[in-house]
């Protein structure tokens, strides 16, 4: 049974209501600033989408490009918001930030009631803090194992079901491809930089091995356990063997760079890489497939995908709140979500779009990934509340040290457990 399900809304009635809401806006034109990280073609796609709203309202949108790393964005936004910055009207926010930034954002539950009712309830819940809807979902995210179908076929290998199988297949085909003349070829690329993306990868290794969720829903620190130790040791052994030593500095785009030039057999990445990998100039267009990430292989762990996703929040300090709310509603609404699904393979949060035949034809990963994101594993941002960023930073640091050979997995997880216990104190 899925963890995330949703109510329905008639797409056409909704679209008509939105069109009215947008065109009925007062004529006084304002310039709205929208801050967002830039990954892949995010900026171009945003500009294209937002033109419809600009034309309908007469307002203009200034896109404020931010670094690709969600951790870097969070650090900057936290500073700006603490200083009451009125220059940014809207922020594109990661699913994990809601509790930490809630006080600085406008409650959207009333204006967005219709959107909320048409969305997957668990996603709306993830953005609701003390009864306030602090951000509207733009798209959800759940990673895939990307594989080169042509090379698996060439070497008679199957899509790996376990991490052990992945390790074996990657080593064998990497060796053969190098022997055939491609010295730059690697078995597996992923996100090993010390940032939030590594917390996502490591949560998958651990959860899929029966090692829990770092901090459990009831707030218990669970990360120091034998299955987690084993999962990190297995990943550490990839570095410099089936994964380039540089993987320790990779974020999403660096992994995609190696993969999309044709120099990797497997990649862990989010659905946006599906759209780009099949782009007109992509050397691997039509040569790859996607599958759920592998499982740990023991009876304790099935495959685990970390739940990601992006939202839009209106700053409490915005001087153009009405226009900012109108833009947030447009971006979270069916027209903009459909454009994101068609162009960027973004997974909609409006349930009805999973039955849209145009989306299924343009980006088949979207309907296929509905089940994956519904089963996805949340990071412990709900139980750790305002401390999540610190929890995650300690987690990714312990993992990064283990991957770099600074201390064993057992030592680093023992220290992490103590650190997280200190941070928790008497409760999160
Ligand atoms: C993706 C996810 C986001 C996650 C990030 C980590 O953008 O949607 O939730 O935090 O990757 O790099």
C-alpha cells in the first residue's frame, strides 16, 4: 500500500478558476523576485513557465539564481530571512525546510485550499507547520537507478536488484569497457559531496539494508547499528574502484556530467536527469533505462528511495504579498506543473496529472515513478523539527569521513550517535 495518496479535482474546472483568478488581478504592475537554486535547465524552464503569468497580470518576475546545492541555498536563505530581507518575495524551498523556516513564511492554506485538496495529502502535510501551510508543492522527487541498457545487453548483464549485484556488474563492465579503449569509463556515479545530497544517498544505503532512518519518527537516534555500519563500508569500497575518487566532490550535476557524456554504466539521480539524458544533443539519448534503486540484499531491507521535492513559499517580508501569492498559486497549479512534467520530467504533486496521456508519452518516467515516490522514505526532518539541518550536517559529515577513509564506519557512527544525542538533549 502506498504511503501517499490523494483526492481528485476536475482539471478543467480548476484551470478555469485559476485563469479567472490570474486575469482578475489589479493592473498596478510590480516586479516580484523569486530566489531558486539552478540545476540543469531550471532557469530557462522557469522563465518560459512564468511568462504566462507575467502576460496575464502585467507583473514582471526577477529570477534570482542561487547555487545548485540545497545546503548552500538553505544557509543563505536562513540569513536573509533572519535579517527580514524584503528584496526576495518568493523562495523555492526544499521539502525538508518547512519546520525550520515556517515562521518567516506566509500561511497559504486559505488561498491555496483548492490546490491543497487536489494534491497528495502527505506532501501538503510535509509543508504544514502548526496548522499553517508554509509552502506550496511545485513537484515531488524520488531517485532512480539509471542504467545503460545498451551496455547491459552487450555484456549479458541484468539490471541489479541488490547493491552487491550492482557492485559486481559495475566492476565487470567497467573493466571490459576500459580494455576496449575507454579509459574514462566508470561503473557507478552518485552524490558524495559533503552536503544534503549525501544525506539522501546514505539514507538509501542504510534504509535499504535494514539499518533504519538515522532518527526514527518517534525521535529516537537509531543510526549506530550493524546494518548501517555495513552499508557505509560497502559504499566506501566503491570510491576509487567502481566510482571515481572525485565522486567525493560530486553533486547531482557532476554525476550527470559523467553519465551523460557516456562515461558511466550506472547513476543514482533524480528524474530531472531523465529529461536531460533524452534531450536532442545527449550522446546517451534512448540508450538508458531507469529502475528502482537496489536493495540491501538481506531480508531486512527492500529498496529505499529518499523523498525529495520542491515548493514555493511567500516571504513574510515581501512588500508585494498579493502578487507573490498569485504567482505561487500559478506555479503550483496544473498548467505550470504540467509544463514541468513535460519539459523536465518533474513529478507532479497534483494527482490528476498522473493520468495525463501527454505527460506519459513525453516523459514515461512520470507515471512509472508515482509508486516509487509514494513509497519513498522521508528524511527525519519532521521528528527533528528546527534542528534538521544540524542533524543532516552531522550525518553527511560522518558519512563523508567514512567514505574518505578518515575513521571506520563503526567509529564514525558511534561518534555521530553521541553528537546527535547532545543535539537532541531532552527532546527535539
Ligand atoms: C533534490 C531533492 C531535494 C534534495 C536534494 C539533495 O533536489 O528534490 O529534496 O534535498 O536533491 O541534493
